[in-house]
C-alpha cells in the first residue's frame, strides 16, 4: 500500500492555508499548487483503490485512538470509488478554471482556488469519515466554500443566490446537529459502525426523528425537492466551472451521506420506500421545471436535480442491482454534467442573460465545443452508444428485477422529456442562424483539453462499459454488506 487516507485531508488543507504565503513569493503559485496537489491525490486515490480491490478496506485510525472512541477514516471500494471520482473531477475543474474570466487577476484567483481546494477537501472528508460529528464538520467546510464560490462574481444576483444558499445551509446545519444530538443521547457514541451495531437499542420514535432530520439536512446539499430552492440560482450565478464542481462533487458527497445513513447506520424498514418516493417527486418536479427554462444554466441545474432524484430512486430499490445502477448513474452524471457545464459556459460566455436563444448558430463559430455539448446532451438522455445509455439500462433492469413497472415507465417518460429540451438546445446550436450580438469566445487550450477528456470518457464507457462495471459491482457489494463494515471498523480495538 502506498500512502494513507489521511493525506486526502491533510495535504489539501495544508496547501489551502499556505497558498496566500506562496502567492507572496510568486503569484502564479496560487494557480499551480492546487493542480499539483490534486494530481498527487489522484495518483494516491487510484493506487489505494487498486489496493482495496484486492486486499479489502483500509481503516485509518487518527492519533492512536481506536474506534469507537477515536476518529477513523474508511477507504473501501465504495468510498474509494467516489473519492477517486471527486478528485478526478476536481483536477479537471482546476485545469478548466486556470484562466477563466475574473480569476486571471491575482486576488480573485487566490480566493477562487483556495475555496475550490476547501470544497474538494470537505467533500472528500464527508465520504471518508467514519464519525457522524466529523461528517458535520466536513459538511460545514464544503458549504462555506460553496457559499463563497456562488458569490464569486460580485453583483446583486450572485449575492442573492449565495444568501439563499446560506439560509438553506443554516437550516441544514441545525437539523444535522439535532440528529447527532439525539443519536448521542440515546447510544453514547458517534462512530458510524458502533451506531450501526447499537441502533436496535434506540427508541424507535427517536430513531425515526433522527433519520428524518438527517435526510432533511443532507437533502439540501443533495438537491432533493422541496429542499433544492437554492440550487437553480446558485448554478446560474456561480462561475461555469463551479457549476460542474457542485454537480460532480458536492452533490455526490451529500448523496453518499444519505445512502451511508440509510444502508449502514439505520435499520428502518420503510427507509428504502421513502428514498423512492422523494426521488420520484424530485425527478418529476425537476424535469418539468427544466423543460420550461429559458436560460441555459438554469436548465442544466434542473436537469442535474432530476438526475439526482433518479439516483435516489435506484438506491431505494434496496438491492445490489439497484446500488450498481445508482453508482453507474452517479459516474455518468458526474462526467456528463461537468461536460455540459464546461461546454455550455463557452456557448454563452459573453452573454449577460445566458439565454438558450443565444446559442443559435454557435456550431459555426465553436464547432468542437458545440459537438462536445451535443455528446453530453445525447448521453444524459440515455441514447446509445453513449455512456448514459448503460446507466439508464441498469436502472431499468434493476426496476424490472424488483417488479417496479411504474419506475420503468417513469424512467422512459422522463427520458423523453429530457430528449425534448436537450434537442431544443442542440437544434438551435446547429440549425438556427446566429442573431444575438453576443461575441463567441473560443475556449482556452486547457479548457478544450478538459472537455475533450470528458467527451472521450463518455465514448469509452459507452463502447466499453466493462472498464468501470467491475469496480461498480465491488462497490455495490461493499455497501450492501453492513456487517462487514461494522467488523472492519470495530475489530481494530481488539
């Protein structure tokens, strides 16, 4: 084994705090250092993921205090897959952002990349921690960074979007602390594995209340309806690459937390049905809203919310096939939605309103960017031979295995709705004549490279899904094995 999970927290935190000092030596370091750190962490994540695929989970003890008393980090195939995905997307966001609009200047660049590092650190910490209070700490780190990035462009709309996010985040923090307080008062422990082992001793009423508080708090970050009121404004007002970071990193960490609580900690019989219901409602409402949007970023935001609803529905099946389908959807959504935000940002780069009508005829001016947006659009709706086809087919198969015909019909209907509003944009890009006086902006070399990497991944997974299915099958099996998770963590005290 090379390295330790602690490095995923320690190195980016140290780098973030040193960036202002390094900038005093050479200003360009505030842009270079995050890339170097994320490159190293990606190599570390791939190595550790390869290790746990063969040897089993790594449980890292902090300061020598073994669980359940001490803090621990758990790097399994399930958490390792998500950590690797997050860091990979974080590296691409960094590369894309290197010379993107206002962060060309030193002061904005310092603020932007420092908050981006903290955002990635907090999200990775949410996935790795084995302690519910430390998860709260990492959620706060992630949220504060997200608030700052939402308000990065100084203006009334950005400030309003960030304020909405702060208000919702404050409510989330309150509910999360209440849930933690209830569990600690009942069981006297904060360690996830120890809580899972003792959860049957908890008063059923308190158990239900604490679970509802957890889902409510995490549902705000996971963009679950009706807790996602902040999301469309935040996506619309934040810089383009930040939208990709929200969709590909922050939301995935929140979904992980909900699923970890549902599958590992709590033993509530109706929790899976609850996930299906809130997932279906989120999916229907978001897709209905997306088709009515006139602004590109808001359309992409509602589309992202709908996709997360579908992920929760798949997790709600409560089967290994459902978990596999949900993880496949998470992977494809993270890659594809990032590509859509990256390419879409250049299609409306110099636009003030970011309206869909302003992409008219852009294929003549930005042919590669337009093609990559079209690839992202086709894969998000599930057209073959793109990657999204396999993830939606997996959900359909898992639903059929669970005899959930209504879910299958819903997925098909939603796919048609998605096809309508994404084809509307692609149609304007290729078959409409440019009328708006918006000057097209050609992407920088690094931005174009990032988009090409994501486009290539979509095609690679589409033609050869086996490159990821092995990892996803092991990850889904690991999540389903609750007793093994408890044993791996608590056996360290012997």
